[in-house]
């Protein structure tokens, strides 16, 4: 396949950067070790996002994401679908940060 320089540079200059998708989740339970949160159990933040979050979990059984707390702290995490609890996710933080139950987290994918 041959591509002219003009087409190549036009593709680079006029493509839009990938937009970061995000989902908000509500923290149901925190798991702590030495006073720091290392994992959380979460579900959809509001009823309107329930279906979207559940379908995302089904299609991403385990994923690496970046999370942002309501205080603005960010870290990377692994998200696992909890199969026995519909619409629930176990989020294992790669770096412990302070998160409380009933906080809202933003998952950045």
C-alpha cells in the first residue's frame, strides 16, 4: 500500500487525539492495611450510569485504569468484576491513597 506524503501528514495533523473515557463510581467498602486504603468495592455512582457501568464491567473483566479521588489524588489500579454481585467492582490500588466509604471515584480509561 502506497501513501503519499501529503496524505500521511494530513492524517497526522487532522486526526483528533483520543478522548479519555471516564466513569464515576461510588465506594461501598474500603479495605485498609496500616491505615491506608489498598482496595475498594464500588458500584455505579448514580442510577443513570448503572447500565453503562455494568456493561463496561462485563466487557472488561479485569482492566488497568487510572483513578482519581474526590480530593484530586490519582493513582493506577486494577479493576476486577465481582461476578456474584451484579454491577460491583473490586478496585485494587497500585499505590495506597486515602479513600473513605461513600466517596466518589473517577475511573479514567
